[in-house]
């Protein structure tokens, strides 16, 4: 028997090596990886610049705790502040921890108790972030949740306009709901979220754990809509696979998180910071993001052209390299067929195939993936019609 708790539905596949967009399993089979560690390996597997930075740091220092000054942490924080347009960073170890920090900061800064989130959102699996998540399947079996959260329908402007009260500390929103099915927010809705925060004296918290670090063609997805958040959270793509998260906030919030109000033993450790610094130095370059935007826009259009005529496919949607293919049936079977044909994808909800390739995926790899998708989904459509 395995000595691991069975909290994951693991595939009967062990990946043993990878470079760029390609990975190899223990049987020697190679795949195009359009999961990328669930939007983590934004520079692909084992990127040279990140590998060198971490190796160099390994020879110097691994861990000293946040009792001491760390230049590499300051440098990584400066890059994140510049990329986001915000001012200060708290480093932690995951997206859930980043969202925990955001929830604590919003409540402490405002002195208020309630956080509004949205149905079908996903913010993490700690008790507070699970409570913030607007999905019953995440809540089931854990008893009463924390009472500080209220869920509104996503992309519903009228429901937002009806919100009132003097106890709302913040509104936490994903610009694109990832785990909830790759649903982009409309500009009208997202601006209304921002307006409602200003009206209520609440903080605008944008969860960019999956959408951030270049995934949508800008450093952060909120920048497509010219939003002005108070707090942004990041994690997945931040360290090219090293466990790291970050909460980024504006200058007015800095004094609220004074010494002793929050912390993390491993957050901001030198190895993770070396990975973050090297990752950001590549991704936030204008030329790199321009290429992501151009490649992803062309790829989405090709997907729409090739797939939306199939009866199986209801819609192709997304932004940048965060793409969902909505099916007329459960996605589990087609995802298995794609894997058998050498393309790794994952679901987003029961009936959406999610594509999260590395941001530096090549044109040739995109065309190869497109051919596999067209072949497999055409086969699936034909079989369903029999």
C-alpha cells in the first residue's frame, strides 16, 4: 500500500524528466505538457536561467529565517512591485497562504469582518481560504465554515449593485475563474467590483494565483482591465516550480502589517527567492510578454476555427495561455484520449478541458497540440454520434 493520504486522484503515470514543454514518463513515452504543473512551470521544465540562479544560491545559503536581511528577497520584491504597480510584498509558500495573508490584512486594516467572494471561485484549501471559496464540493464534510464570507454570483453586475453595509472589509475576485471552469470576468463586472469597493470603503483583493506572472499576456490579468487593486496575490508561476507565494499591497497598507502581526518560517527563503528573481527577470520583459500575447491570440483563434464546429465542443474561451474548451459531455474521457495521444491537459470543473502550456511554448508545439486536439475530439464526436 501507499503511505500517502489518498487526497489526489493520481494518474497511473510517473513523469521522470522534462525540458521545456516536453516531459517523459517512466516507460519512456514523451508528452507535450499543457498542464505545466497547473500553471506553475511558466518557463517550461528546468529552465536554464532559473536552474543557474538556484544552483548559485545553493552554494551560498539555503535558509536563515526572516530574522535577517536578505538582499535577494528585496530584489524579488522590487520586481514584483514594479510588475504589479503596487508597493510592498509579503512572501509565503503557496497561493492559499497568500490569500490567508490578504484576508488577514483586509480585516485588520479596515477593522471590518466580512469578505465578499463569488460562486464557483477557488481561493485555496486552508480553513479560511476554503471558506472563501464559493464551491460546495470544497466545503463538503468539514462542518461549519468560517462565517466571515458571503458569495455573490460571478459576472452579475446587478447583484453587486444591491450589496450594502458597513461591515465589508474586502471583495476578493479572480479576473478569470480557473478551477471554476475558465470563466473570464467581463470588464463591466470587474469595474463594478472595483467601484463597489470604493463605495463601501472595502479593499479590492485580486486573486492572481493562477492568472498572474504572464499567464494571460500581461504581468497580471487585472492589467487588461486597468483595475487598481489594493491587494494582489500570486503563487503558481512565480517560482518556476519552487514552492512560493506572495501577497502584494499598496503603500497605505504597510503599517497595518507591523512586526508580529503575520509571518512565515520558510516564506521568502533564499532558494525560492533566487527562483522568483530569475523567473520574473525573464517573464516581465516587454518582448517576452508581447510574444505570449501574439502566440496565444493566434492559438485561441485556431482552436475556435478547428474545434467549435464539432458537436462535442460548445465553446473555446480564455485569455493568453489560460484556455478552456467547454464540452457537451464530461471532460474526463477526452482528457484520457488526449493523454494517450501524447498531450497532457486537465479539467476545470466536470466538462471543461483546460490548457495551460508553458508561456515559451513554440509555434511548432502549438500546432502539434492543435492537431492532437482536433484528431481526438473529432473521434470523440464521431463515436458519440453512433
